[in-house]
C-alpha cells in the first residue's frame, strides 16, 4: 500500500518521452525518401493561349453570323425588293433540336436533309469533336461557354471566390441529362415521316427567325430568367453548362467513348493538388489516374498549371501509344478541332448540302408574320 501513492505520483503529469536524436534522424530520412522530387517542365505550356484564341475567334464568328442574319431578316420584314444577299446558314448551329431531328432523318433514310442542313452538319461536327477531343466544343468553341467562363471569372475577381453547392451538386448536374432525355425521347418517338413533315412545315422553315425574335422581344418572364442565369453564372462556375445545358450533356456522353483522356503519372506527380483547384468542373484530378468523367471539357486548365514534367498530360491509351508515348500537345488538339470544323463545312459546301432549299418568296411571306406561325403539333 505504501508504494501506491508513489505510483500515482509517477503517473501524474506523465508526458511522452522526447524522441532520441537517432529517431529524429531516422524520421527525417524516411520523409526525404517519401518526398517526391520535382522535375520542372522544360517547355512552357501554351494550351490556354490556343484555347482562348479559339474562343475569341468563334465568338466573333457568331457575332458576325448574328449581325448578318439580323440584316437579312430585316430585309424581308421591311418588304424591300432589293437583293437580300445570302442567308448565313451558320446560324443553324443555334438550332440543336433541328440538328438532332435531321440526324434521325439521315440515319433512317440515308439522305441529307434539305431544310436546315447546316444544323445537321454542325451537329455532326460537334459530336465528332467530343468523341475525338473530349467535350472540347464546350471549352474551346461554344460562345455560351465562353461568356459563362468570363462571368464566373468576374465573380471570382469581385468576391475572391466562387460558390460551390457541393451538398446538392450531383443532383443539380443530373438536370441537364433529364432535359436531354426529354428531347431525345420526343424525337425518338416521331416517325421518319413525321420528322420530314415537321422539317418542311412553315414553323420549322423560320425556326431561326423565331429564335432571333425571342431575343429581340424579351418578355418580363424571359428577362427575369435570363438575369437569374447571369447572376448564377457569376457566383457559380459554369452554372448553365454544368447544370442545365442538354447539348453539353449529349457531348459529355459522346466524350465517354473518346480514347483521349487527361492521364496522371503518379510517379511524376508531387501531389500539389493545383490541378484539382483549377478544374472548372470540380473533378478530383489529383486523385485519379485517368479522367473518365463526362464533365471533363478538355479545357487543359489542369495540364497548364501542373509544374511537374510528364505528371499530367492529354494522352491516348497504352494500346494506341505513338512514339511520343501517346501524348497529344495542345497545338495538335487545336489543329484537330480546326480540321474537323472546316473540313465538314467545306465538304457540305462543296457538295451543295450546306444551304437549305427554302426559296426567297417563302421567306418573304413568312418572316413578317413569324411570331404568328403556329407549331404543326398545336
């Protein structure tokens, strides 16, 4: 019993013994072994210069197409009988539903559509880009994606950060797939004859004019919705593209079949997590070996900030490896996108499939009363 107090006193205030010098040296050696050596990239990365040049060029192209189309429409609205010029068929890129319907018509009949054919060829082009270069249309070409990117960057500059609704992010992302499913279901349930009848209806002939009128004559509800989308895009990265765009959902699904992916080499990676921090789709790039997600837009932001040589690159799978280890540099992606875009359009124009067959006298009758033309299914 006499020893118990001494034992209690010995336990009171007991603290871990300090590590011995030998243990500290051993621990330091282990840390040095575990720490990865950074081998800095030998050449600077120019991927974002390429990408932003494409964004700017495509945005300017769309502004030119929009202005040309507006003046072409005004020619018919004012009743002018002077030569109206050529309708810019490129505006049909803004008619993805027409492109989807024309694709069904082409698959069913083997014939190229004669109404809004440019919508079909652009639809095919963007699907091909998604298959070969991930969802690069969204981050390299799409004017809505470009505006969205500058909106969230403006929000980050103003508030010091963007807001990430992580607790509901996955549920919100599913919305664009639900919208896509609705459009695909609606088109799939139309017979080929019904598709052809709709495409040759007066309503479809001036669908692009009705789209122009929607933006020219925004009502109160549409203005409020548009304002909410703009504010949401300032606060949340790519709000529209991430949660609501059915076109992006379709291209994302097509990109799942792409052999090209962002691939991380763990031996070269120093686990700095810079790639994950800049990913606009909030993907855990630093924890994956291969980025397979349909949300990856191929923007190469993660590759551009990676400081380690060979740690993060856009690559082909091993069974397709080239002498360059399957690595695809940014300039090759840029060249591939340009070749696909101009190649398909060049083929359509050369073969005489680019412009539709709606004559001017039909436009002269329909355009002044575009908002009065009823949907054929109403």
